[in-house]
C-alpha cells in the first residue's frame, strides 16, 4: 500500500472554497492503467453537459437531467441570484430557482444541487439519465468546463473530456491521475485519453458511464487535490448512495421535474 503525504484538497470551482488537509493511506496505482496522454482534449460532444455561470462571477459545470432541471454541485449554488446555463441548445437559460442538498463544503458527500427552469426548457436529446450503480474498475468519461492545469488554474470555459477508471467507491467515487513531475513541481494531467482528472471549473460536472448504448451520469464532481505525484478527483455518488438518490427523488416528486427513474 502507498502511504500518502498530507493532501491538499480543494473544491473545483473558479471561486475556490477553503483548503483542507487530510492524511490518507491510498493504494494509488494497483490495477489501474498507465496514463496515455498529457494534454486537454476539447470536445463538442456531450450536449447534456453545460456551463453554469455563478452570480457574482465564477463558473461550474452541470448536467441536464430532465426537460427542466440541471444537476450540479451544492457548493456551486450557494449564492442567491441568477444562474446562467450555456450549452449546445441556443440562447443561454437563466434561473434563480435552486434546491441544494448538502451545505456545499469540502468533505461533503451530499454536495449536489438542482437548478430548476421552466417546463420544456431543454429537449429530450439533451437529457442525460442517471445510472443506478457504479463500481471500482469501471471506465468513466469525465466532462467539464474547467481549467487545463492544476498549477496555473487557467484555460477554463472550454468543454473537454477524458476517461479514467473508477479507483475507489467509498463516501465518494474517486479517480486517480498520475501527475508528471518537473523537478519538484507537479503539473495537472487532465486527459484526453485514460486517467483524466478534474480542475477548477469542473465542479458539478459529470462522471459518465456507458449503459445500454448511452452515457448515463454516475457521479458529480466535488473536490480534489494532489497526494505526492497523484491527482485525486472526488465525485459525489448519485448511483449508490441512497441519501443522494433520495434527495433527487424528493425534488423530482415535489417539483414535477420529470427525471426518469425517480
């Protein structure tokens, strides 16, 4: 087993949440593929993945989960005001209506929320269904509008994607990305092939897996950081955790959101 040093974990938004430190003992590499690329891969695919502009500045990522709802992270939607959603569907959509589950802090496995819009704001071909399970060893596609370097925190605002293998499912769904080293500096590696990770601006974005020929969302970007030369990306689990699924089910019922399977 690999013994991690003190980890710097931070929520992946342009407007950062507080840093935390936690000592972890992690099996970082056993059974995982080697990284095969060291650059960001921009994409025009995944029309259900959108950029969320936060009132007062900053961006996050979200996923259209019904004709009137976007799933994102609670730490992205803590402010009152208008949230602007942009994607492959024409004019931006605006709402101030939101439902937060968790308090929106680091180390919150319930870091999910829903932005709610008018009926039929989004078409069916933009809707991403929610999967009902995810396990370690499965391949997932990570999509977001975040930055392309954990060091410079630059380049956010362009949709990009990469794949990784689920390293661990505990309180979160976790992905590990081996970081390249230059002297003592660690640079973020965020795709485009396997072992992708997340960066500032990816908060609320999806981890997707293929189910019956379509991508379904299994988890929502929460936080991450670097342990020695490994980037750890934590995602809030919406596939296995009954509390997170219960929040979505309750919102679906009380607000008539039309989220399939809930």
